[in-house]
C-alpha cells in the first residue's frame, strides 16, 4: 500500500464523517440501573416477600442483598465500561465482589455438610429458574450495549455481562422468595450467576467480535 | 512527529460532531502513530494492511471514544486488538504456506526483540519466544522449533496458548 493509497483511504473515511452519538459509560450505567429496577418491579408483580415492608427481614438477607447488589454493580459496570476500549482500564473489582458472594456459598455448604439445613428446601429449582428469568433483561441490555460498542476482550466482557445478569436475577428472587435458610439462599439464589456467566461466555463472544 | 494527546482529543471530538477536516487531520495523525506502533510487531509485509484495518476499525467504532478521556489509550487498545487478530490469522496462513515462510537475518531478529510490545513480556518466555519467531519474524514452525529447542508440536501449542493470553491482556498497562 502506497502513501497515496493511505491518503485515498483517509479521504474516503473523512468524507463519511457523519455526526455520531457518543456512548459514554455513564449513559450505559444509567441504562443498566433502569433495566435492573425494571427487573425488580417485574419480580414485585410476581409478589415480594411479606416481611419486606415490615423491616423484619433477617440480617442474613440484608447481607445477601448487599453482596448480590455489589456484584451486579461491579460486573455490570465492568461490562458497560468494556464496550469502550482503553489500555490501562483493566480492573479486578468483580473478582472481589465474586469473592464476597462466594462466602454465602461457603456458608451454605457448611450448613449442608453440618446437617443443620436441608439443601432441598422446597422450591429451590423454581427459585433458580425465576432468578435466571429476572436476569434476562439485564443480559439482553448488556449484550446489546456491548454489541454497539467495541469490546477488545469479548470473552471477558461477555462473562461479566452474564455474571451481572445472574446477580440481578439473584437479587430479584431474594426479594421474592420467603426462605431464610442459608442452604437454600446460598445455593439456589446464586445459581443464576453461574448460569448467566456460562450463557454469556458461551453465547456472546461470537456476536461481540468485530 | 506524533501529535499530542490533547490535540487528538480535540480533533476527535470535532470529528464526532461531523467536522470532516478535523477528522482527516486526526486520521493522518493516527496513521503515523500506527505505523510506528506496528513496526517490528508483525512481519513487515503485513504492516500496511494492519494500519488500514485499524483505521477502518477506528472509523466504525468512533462513537465509543469518550472525549473526556485520553485518546491514545483508546487507539492503543484498538491497535492491540487488531494486532492480535492479525497474529492469529497468520497461524492459518502458516499452515497453508509453511514451506514459503520468510526467514530474516539474525541481526534483524535481535532488533525485533528489542522493540516488542510490552504485552509479550507478560507471557512465559517459551510462549513469547515462539510467537516472536513465527509471527513477528515470520519464521516457519520448523525453524522456530530448531531455534527455540522446542518440538514442532510444542511450538504450535505455545503459540496458540500465548495468543490466547495476549488477547486477555489487551487492556492491561
């Protein structure tokens, strides 16, 4: 390719310089918040747990909601940011948030092994299915956001999108499910995260490469 | 001479608003930066194609640049993405044309290593070495195996694993 060829390419591209709407991370985070809130409202239609309005929820549930909310914010914010390429922007926030959620899983396993809880608490798989469903809108939003952007690490961005969707779903189902058993919450309310991560990693990268 | 980051930010913001002259100037600056960036990161015959592909990518994804942020880290991430993509495509080319692979003089190989992307220093030496030999210097797998002391199968495995790791490091410092 000669310098004249480059000049010709540059002329062609610059002639096509129509105004574009800049996709800032801020607008993506706002969109993500709106979609997550809509998912919670969708869960509310199904029926939130009765003690939600009486401030009688056990401390453990506040902890679950806090950790899932943190994970949704870290992974979702990370996925939104990854639509915009930038050297030096790599962050490990999601790893720490996942570590926090993993303590719930650990507590559930300890409860099951210790025999103090029965993991097959009624409706477990139902909670996982509804949790995954509640995360679907977040998954689709992030997939569309990334597709519109320019992720330079499509696999990682796709996995983060799936984790965020699963965390939103787990949060929503925790508002709905009346069970306080750690063996139930720590397994069935967290499974949507695993399902979301797997779905993101397997389904999205092909769509996101550019 | 490479344009200052703040000048590129200003030009890119204007380009996003539809200013064709500003965009033309920016693309010229980006071409010069990319020519320096890709020199010695890939076999010389592919540098121009890679610059062309990256300019087209810049154009297609210009809405993802946030003018409130520095320009070069954005361009560098796109350049690295296209570079790793080109290195991967070379794998397929080599499988078809291994016998015709180009071999450079030893002095050129030493110079290539001196100016490699810092990303390669993050890989295990065995992987970085065979990526340099086969993808940057354009040697055949047989040649790379002889120089590195690895078997041909191990060279292929290390190139594959190394490129995968590189792809995961695109946005790292």
